[in-house]
């Protein structure tokens, strides 16, 4: 037998390794603090799953006490907690929940923050002031969060304060759908602040409506002095759009300006109903068709003598959580 034939005969059989399937996503778990438990329950209902069991309370001296009551080792964890008033308590709950999940060996932790507090101080507008939005971003990363999912930030630049991925969601689709149901004859979207012009322009494009802008000057943290309104709103159905209603000073001045310019009707649309300071006093009896807000922040009470519509963002947040868990595109929700 020739050498070539011997080598061919004695050559070992090649073993083909079985195909390795892609690693399945880790099981998802959703937890929440005390900031907005109803929203967390609604999100879980949309996801078709139960809210994770966790004890979030207080020690006798007031310190935040957190204990995760189920196994989350290797799980994909989402923590739902807006940092709304009381801001410091809710922020600490979020940070401690993140730390508890990290120490319980969660594979990935996503902070779902429907309302991001401390967002107003996003730059040094004068000397010797902090940039607290950056500070909170650092605190979240240090606590051990893997990514952040938030909605209608006070300014988009806050995304750049994080060194981890941030998904910035918009309540626009939810609010636009509500506006379409109103069947306004001749709508004009009005932005009461130059900082929100991009948000208002997005609404105007979606609805095929006109656009107006109010220029304002702040005389204090809760006081606003209106300068003038740019745009044709006489005889039109004006929709004042903003990312939040805090002390309501801006909204009241915008409504007064619209009335002076003889508009036909006024509606107010805002994502976050912070409603602090004199907000309830100012909004009560305001001559508007309605005030529509989202449920990113729980409403403790309603302004008197004015219609308030609460729009749910739970389905939108649930879909964003589902897509994040599956490593699918979140931005396609807003294409």
C-alpha cells in the first residue's frame, strides 16, 4: 500500500461541533419604589407580568430601607421610579434599589425614570451654582445602573451627562392622539418657552397645525413676566404645549396673552404635572377647555373648576421596556 493510501486510511474522522444557539435573553424582572406605584402596576399589566416583590420603606430614624424579596441573580432588571416630589426621598429610593439589585447579582439594571428631577439646573447660568443634573447622572452610574430610560427631559442635553446608554422617550404620540380626538377646527400649537420650541414644532408637524411662540422673562423661580407672542392666533384654537407644569406661572401668562389676542379656545398640554407652590391656586378656574397631563407623576388632587385629563404613558413605557429587554430599537417607536 502506498504511503498516501495509508495516511488516508488512518486519518481520524473529523468531528463537527453542533451549532451553538444564540444566548437567550435573561429573565426580566420589574421593580418599583414608592414614587408612582400605580404607573408601575399599569406598565406590568401591559407587559403581562407581575411587579417584582420588594420592601421599600423607612427605618425608625427616617433612612430608606430596601430589601429585594425574590431571586434576581442573572436577571434583566428594570426599576420604575420617577424622581418627583418629594424629590430627595424618591431619588434615594432609586439609588438604593439600584445598589440592592447590583449586590444581588442582577445581570443588567435599567432605571426607568418617567420624570427626571433636578433637571432645571443643567448649566451654570450664573456664578457659584451647581449643575445638579450632571450630579444625579453621576450618582446613578455610581450606584450601578446599566442604562437609563426617561421621558421628555427638561432639556435634551442632559443625555450627554451620562456615560451610560440613555433612551429618551417622548410623550408626543400619546398627546397627539388625544388632540386628534378633540377635533379642533383650526389648531395652533403654542410654545410658552423658547426652550420647548422643538417639542412644539413636532406637535405642529404631526397635526398639520400652525405654530406660535411666547417670549418670556423670569423674575424669580416661580414668577414669569410675559414679553410678547409671535404668531397668528386670533380666532384660532390654541394648544399650549410644555414639558411640565411646575408652579404654573408660565401657563397662566400664556393663557392671558392668548385671551388678549382674541383666540377662539385654549387647551393646555403638558407631560409632567409637577404642580407645586401656587400651582393649584393659579390653575383653578383658569379659562381653558382642559388641561391634559400624563401620568408620569401621580396627581395628589385636581385643580378646582377646570377639566383635567390624565393620559397614560404606561403602554408606551411598557413597549420601550420590552424592546430594551429584547435588544431591539427603541427609537422606531417615534419614527
